[in-house]
C-alpha cells in the first residue's frame, strides 16, 4: 500500500477474504465480501491502489454454469466497499491485467466477446475508452498482460486462445490516447491458459514488467525471458518445468525487480507426487543465477496453494504470502539493498493552460523540451479528431486552437525533439 503495509486477498466460501496489514504483518482489519448473486468466486492478483487511498479489485466467478466477472472498489484505510460491478454470461469481460494511471483512472486488458481490448475505466467504474488489439486482421487472438511504456502501454497478445497449443506473442503499443501504434513480433511461444486456480489471470504470462535500459522481463510457468526495447530476445532461462508435480521440477509463479536492480523469481518446486515447496531464485540482470532459498515446504499440490511477493520500494524488504490448505501465511524477508530506482515511466513533459478552456481560448503548452514532432488529438473513444504540429509562440511555449470541437474530454499526444511522446488530458467547455 502507498502508506505502508499490505493487502492480502483470497477466497473464502462464496466470497472474498481480505486482510489489511502493517509493514510487519500485524493485522489492521479483515473483511469478508459476499457476492450474493454468484454461486462461486475466485480472487485474482488484479488489485491496484490509487492516490486517494481507494483500491480496485477484480475477481472471477460463476452464476450457476455461466461465467462471471466482478469489480470491487474499497477504502484501503477501513475496508469499506465504495462500489461493486458484476457481469455474467458470455458478455462478461475476461480481465487479464490491471494498472492505475497518473490521471486517477485505471487501464485494463480484457477479452470481450471474443476480441482483445485495452480498456480505460474511471475511478467510479465507468468504461471511458476501448481500443481493439487484435493479433492480426481476421485473427483476434487473446490478450494477456501489459507493461507501461513511454506515453502508453505495451500489450502482449497471443495468436492462440488454446490452453494446450502454444501461440506466438505479439507486442502492440497503445498510446494513452487509446491509439494503436507500433507492433513487434516476439520469439515467445506460450499456451493461452489460465494458471494457479485463477489467481493469475494473465492467460499464460505471469509477469510482464519494464526493467532497466528500456528492456522488459516476461515470465511464464516454464521460462523467464528478457527482451530488448524492440522485443528481441536478450536471454531466456528455461530451467523451469511447467508442472511442479515431480521431484526436482520447478514452475515459475512470478518475477519481480528488486531495489538492487536484480530479479527474483518465485517458484514452486516438486518434492514428491503431491508435495511442493515455494522457493525464491535471485538472478542478475544478465541472467546469471545468484542464489536461491526455500521458505515454505510441504504444500499439498492438490489444494489451491499459491504464492506472490511484493517488494517495498523504500526499504527493499520482501513480503512473501502463500496459502496452505486454506490458511494464509506471510513472511517478511530482509530483501535487497536499495541501490536501483524503479525504471522510469512517462512523465508529464508539458503543462497546459487554461484547462478547461472555452471555444474562444487557445491552449498554451509549456514544454521543457522542444516539441518538434507532430501532435495527435483524440476523443475518449480513441478516434483521432485533429493532428499536425503545434505553433511555437515563444521559447518553450506553444499554442493550439481547439475551436470547432464539441465540448468534452480529449487526449493530446505531444512528441518532443527526442522522439519521446507524452499524453495529457484536455477539457473543452
């Protein structure tokens, strides 16, 4: 959580069981959320906090035999529910990833009625933008995870929607304005399956995150792969097996970047036909193994046992949580030294005023870097309404007229002299 501590979510009977803790694991509050309209529910790892102390949690379930998806917004300080949304039947979105944005709304990847999308959602749960990210014309494929890029998101799309047959992963860039852009075909081939009893809904990809130097790390159950900024393979560790059911086998659950700049992978290792343990494996950025450690053992593979880890960005400490036969346990680890900052993401490269602006006013843009590239103005449905180049009026100052446009909310994408793009929101009155 932003003000310290952690939130654990799990499944308890026909509802969710939530535990809010302090940094040292002491309980602040517990909540049981009953989804009365559903006959079964499952927690996922899709849980994010905004800057106002509100949490958005995405879960799955069923209404009898029909699939269901639900969203719950909570106050992290008290656990009180702010709002819920439940969708059932074939039109229920299959959400696969979730991120909070600096404009205080959410971005999700979702499969909706057989097509993959990047979805933007307000803090109140209203869909404000949907961008299709089909794998290819006439071949929708299936969306998996996403990672933040400069001025937008890289979305991983699988050519296959089969849980047994591997498909090829394509990375599709979608700007903050909802405009589909550059695409790269990777060498990754991953089955399009869910994993760990629905906890990790990434459809085959368990972690997809930006790391140092513009590179990315992708983790599936059997491999960890580091990709370049253009998504060529830098290295792959394949000494993980997709099923941990046999002694010595190891399957990946998650990959994280620590505050020292190294990577840590959470794995399940087989100890017997139905006995497993949770391990951590430290790896250098070049893929060289550092060390490993075992923290839980004797877990029954027949139960929905799972584990996830969070890194405290201030202290570098780890919090590792797991479920064992229906009980939840969390252990705090010393972690790594605080040496490396988190990879930079797009920051606001310009300021706008007046904002909102009227029909008679021109938008003034103040930028620290010359805006020599084209601009793109799109509505909240991702449709381009204007494009061109902004007018230089004074050093570091530019002007843009929005006259003739209907009142509403728009996304303005600016390109600077270094080719970096930033997207800002504009309100026309």
